[in-house]
C-alpha cells in the first residue's frame, strides 16, 4: 500500500455506483484508493432507480444491505403502449427500488469505513507518463497513481480533455425525473410509452415513487415548459395521466439532464480503465445501467487486485484482459439494448411490436433476459 498522501495505488475519477463499488472492493484488498467526486453526498440523480437483483450477491460482498436502507422488492414489469394498452410480465430475476440519493451515499459511507479516501473536487486533467498517472483537479491538487479508473458517468469535461470520439456528436436525448407520493404498488416497475419517449415508474425507500422519463429534444422543444410537455404529450397515455394527477410531488422542481449519448465508447482509453457509463451506457428502457456499472466495477477491481499481486504481469496484459471480459459480459446486452431502442424510436415498428407483445406477452421475459446478466458471482 502506498503511504504518501498524494500518491495512491488507484485513483477513481467519479464516485457514483461504479466508482464507489470499486473503491470498496479495492480497499478490502488493502490497496490505497482515492475517489475524486465533484458533488457532495447525498444528491439526487436523474435515474429510474430500479436495480436488477443480479447485483445482490456483490452488494453483500461490499457489506451493503439495500433492504436495510428501505429498498422495495420488485417482481412485476408493466409495459404500456402510447395508446395506454397494458402488458404485464413477471420479471425473470426481479429487482429492487432505491433512490440514488440513498444508495450512493450509503456506498460512500462504506468506502470510507473500508479506508478509501473521498475528496470532493472535480478532475480536470489526467496525464499518463512513465507508466504512471498524474491527476489534476479544479482545486489545484495533483495526485499520482499507478492505476486510474474512469467512473465519471455518461459525459464529463474529462471526455473532452481525452478527446473521446463520442463527445463530438450531439445527442438528441434528455431526461426528467421527480419523486412523488401516492398510490403505487411496491412490487411493480412500469414503463409507459408516449410519443417521442418513455417513462419509468417504481417505488423507492420511504414510500416515494420515482417517475423518470426520457425523450428527445425535437419533441420537447415545441412546448414552453416541462409542465406543458407533460400535459400535452405524456398525459395522452392514461396511465401516466393517472400517476401525475393522483400523486403529490416531493421535489419543488423535477431534475433534468441532457446530451445523453448511447454511442459506443472504449472501455480502455489513454490507459484509463473505464467503468459504468464512462465505458458505455445502455438504453434506460432496459433498466439495467446500474447493475452494469456495478458489474464493470467488479470486473475491473478483480483484475486490478491481480495486477498489484503480480498475478497479471504488466499493464498491457491488464488492459487486454479487461477489454476481453468487458466485451464478453456487455457487448451483446448493449447490442440488444440498441435494437430495442431503435424499435421504440420507429413509430410504426414500435406499434407492431407492441401489438405482438399484447398477443404473446410470454415473449417479454425472454427479451428482458437478453438485456440482463446472471446473478453476480463473488468468487
Ligand atoms: C433517464 C435515465 C433513467 C435510467 N434508469 C435506470 C434504471 O431504472 N435502472 C438502471 O439500472 N439504470 C438506469 N439508468 C442508467 C443508470 O443511471 C446509469 O447506468 C448509472 O448511473 C451509471 O453509474 P455510474 O457510476 O457509471 O455513473 P454515475 O452514477 O453518473 O456517477 C458518475 C459520478 O462521477 C462524478 N463526476 C463526473 N465528472 C467528474 C469529474 N470531472 N470529477 C469528479 N467527479 C466527476 C459525477 O458527479 C457522478 O457522481 C438510467 C439512465 C437514465 C439517463
């Protein structure tokens, strides 16, 4: 373990699900870890907040019990068409609902308990020279490490610095999220379609209901406000109209993000090991980005531990192995996610597919399985 206060074995840029899971994992193996996170915990994030159960064994390994934090168990999926026709299916593996406000803060607490350091600062530059990284921050700090994990989410200033390809393409997607209170079953995650987008609804801790939708800028810009957009577009789906009309908002204002890119990215860039959304983002309609972030953190952490134990001989072997494992686990899920999203974007095709699903709802669990993984193994 490194002891110099500005030199670490591993620096993790971004303390979301991927970054914090890695921080706990690596600290358990006595590596010195610094997480640099620009925001203060806890913080709300735009996210559907439905997590697939595949991560439960690994969260257990990270000493986190989400049900103690009040997570809701979810076993049923509902899908509604733009014309409000409802299709229901049992989720093959099931999942749980927990807010990012609660989950990220709990993971950060665990990371500190395991002796990882967390610094609230923004990374501005990452340089690789002489087989070692230098990381510079907004607060004029400079840190050194043998390994850097990029876990800074969908899109960040660092992507511009690294000149990553996807950052040059504008993305048409934006998303809106709020929490509301009212009647909604604890065990259901719903995906309601509307013209130009879809909206996820599910319960999280404290009986709050997460309502989160994604749409494109073209549909959105015709309206003066979020409220008007919701009334004129979302409310054409009776289920969404009911949810918005029968519940009370918890947030003063919904939170929003834009420029959500689903372009392919590289899981290794400038020798940085990219995890979670920094490596690639799956379409939220697959409801699986969070477990992918956690799974990629596990893959990276296991290999980094082996690298420091000299079971992996050098950086080149580490990078090759990470790419191999990342592709084996995620490539086909991402492809299926892209295909489903294209279908949803295509008005006529999506109507036909919905009709087929209404006739044969038993197909739905098979489609869900293709975008989800197996229960994570800890050993
Ligand atoms: C609309 C929408 C709905 C979704 N719904 C679901 C869902 O229901 N279920 C699901 O499983 N997935 C869902 N996802 C996907 C899920 O939110 C992501 O896959 C997940 O958050 C990825 O976690 P992460 O750790 O990679 O990134 P993040 O959670 O985004 O963490 C990245 C962190 O890096 C920090 N950061 C950024 N730049 C810097 C910097 N320069 N320096 C320091 N820190 C920095 C940020 O502050 C942030 O905390 C949804 C996504 C969207 C867009």
